């Protein structure tokens, strides 16, 4: 006879199901609807080399979830010229490559206000580290602007952010949410639910394994009839997020990719490199 699962496992499965339900039935922050391509995967395999494509893009982010952890002794002995080592936040990542801006220290609220996706959170003052490529693109929403086929609510955007212009860039960000402050998040799945609620309008894929401390999500925004650096046009924004857990923090490692015409392929290669370099200090 099959043994019953533990209550923590059952809670995790229930929350994963809630993520899928939320993404399926809810619209987006600015009135956008869910992408019809949204797919939920629950993987049960031991080989945890995950490839997560973006619909409408040629790029596929690859993540080896068996290599996320690193010991404290290994972390502090890494070359600081090549690695950003943050024992107080419990993670390691690569230093910026040539052509990328210096690593920035900011808060969760700062990041999401800049993107026009802030909704208020207990994470607002939590630490974020960002590596960005070049200057950000300024996107202005206009009358008739759409995200994923649904019209942007300009009045709501201006009321919430006091502007209709937001910034987007090729970047990787790492949110380190202190578990003591994020005490209302009982599990990693609850953390993923918080992030997924922000980008639910473009959610495409979820990969989760109840036996491993990771969750992966991919979202796509298609912005139409917007003003990009002063020129009218369309813009695609692809996002991948890795949710991981350490002894004292939850992590959201987010890759943002703008598939721009004429952009060096090295930009994508570098984003993959940064994701490959992320480690949780155990």
C-alpha cells in the first residue's frame, strides 16, 4: 500500500497547483490576458538538466539544477575578480563580463517600480543584485498600447507610478529574500506564486519538482503600439526565473532578454553564463 505524503510535500504540491490556477484564470496587472501557451510541468526525474524555451524566440535557457549548491569553504575560496561572493546573502554569481555594467545593489521595490510591475510586497526592502547590459530601453505606453493582445490601462499605470514610461534591459537580477522577514511565505512554491502573480499575463511554462529545492518559470510580454526610445514600434520581453532556497534566504534569479535586431549574440551567451554561475551557499 502506498504511504501518504508528508504534510509539507502535500502543501508544496497544493501551492504548485495554485500557481497554475492563478496563472490560468487571472488577467495581468495592466489588463493583459494569460498567454494561451501556458504549460505546467511537474518533473520527477533525477537528471535535472533543464532546457526552458521561450515561445516566439529562438533562445532556450539551460539550467543544471544539480549544480546550484556550493559549500561555504568553496565559496570563500573563489576568485573575487571572477565571482561576486555574498556570504551575508548566501549566494555566489559571476562578476560582469566586458560590455556589461558594474553589478548594482538595489531593493526589490526599486527594481519593480522601474519595470512598471510593482504591486507592493513584504519583499520591498529585500536585497537585489543586478547586472545589466548597456543602457536601458525606454518604453512609453500610448493610447492603444497592448501587452499580449490586451490594451494597457494608461490611467492605472499613471496613477500607480506617476508615469507612462518604463525601463527594460537585458539583465540578470538576484533577489535574496530573508526568511525571517518573508515569514508569511511558508515554502518556495509560495515565493514562486508571488512572482508569478506579477507576470501572470505572459506566463508560458512552469517546471517544478516537489523533491528538489527549485522551481522554474518562463514568461513573455509582447508590447505593441508603444514608443521605444522615442520611436513607435513593438517590443518583446522574455523572462526566465529560477526559484531556489538556502538556509536563510529564498532566491529569485531572473534573466530578462530583449531579442533586438542587430544585437550581438554574445548578450545571450553572457546571460546564460551568469545563470550558470549562480550558486547557493550551503
